[in-house]
C-alpha cells in the first residue's frame, strides 16, 4: 500500500485530519485526530515492547525455521 493511499484511508477512518492550503506549490498538512491520538497512546507501548524483545523474537523465529526445515 502506498503512502498516499494510507494517508487517504487514515483520513477516511477519522484517525488523521487533513488541511489543504491554496498555495503555490500546493501544501497539505496531516495531524492526528482525537481517535488517532488515542490509538497512538495504545500502539506506542506495543512498539516499545517489540523493540525490547526483538532479539528474542528473531532468535525464536530462527530456531523455528531451522527445526521446520529439518522436518
């Protein structure tokens, strides 16, 4: 999914606001809407957890990949 589609979808979902300015060159600004800010508060700790455990996750994937290739 490309960035434009993603921003458009986030706007349609009400997670971001979009402000277009009638300037040359055209300028558009995106900001988190209240539901987006709430989602950000939830996702930020999840990202931190993944970051803290990424080495363990990679090691487990590697072990699983090695054992499944032996089967």
